C-alpha cells in the first residue's frame, strides 16, 4: 500500500465544550494519510488514477469550517467519514490537533485510523 498525505492543514472552526469556545473560531491542525495504490497513476502520469489531494483538502476545509462540534473526537470521526466517502481511499490515518488547548502542552488531539489497511 502506498500513502498519499497532507500535513499541517490549518482550519478555523468552532470547537470545544466551554461557553467561551462556542463564541470564537479556533485553529485545528489536520494531518491525513490515505492508503492507495499509486502504480497506475505513476504509469499513466494522470491525476485521474490517484487521489487528488487538492480536492481532498478543499473538501476537508469546507467541512471543518462549517462544523460546530463539541469534541475533537467527533470532528475527527466526521472528517474521516467525509474523506472515505469522497476520495477513493480504503484506509486513512487522521490526526486532529487542537494546539494550545492545554496550558503547558505543545499539542493535544486525537489520532484515528479507519478502513481496511492493505
């Protein structure tokens, strides 16, 4: 299995359980790995034979910007559903990082894997 990835995608959204968090936009950082076979794309040199990471990133950005979840866990699960439904990947690993959520911590968030890893 080959992996196509996006790292450090910054998106502003409403996320959090506290009243003050519901009134502001916060930045989440998204890392995404998508499992696929790139051999056909490599042989044809054609975007139609691979995962178009620009389209995936646009879909993720649009979804996250419009979302208003309480939990990072919920946001991650829903992003995974969007990517699996639209990208053609059978497996993904997704990190959603709510940087700065805990004083003294560099990063906090979740990492999930969904789908069948070949």
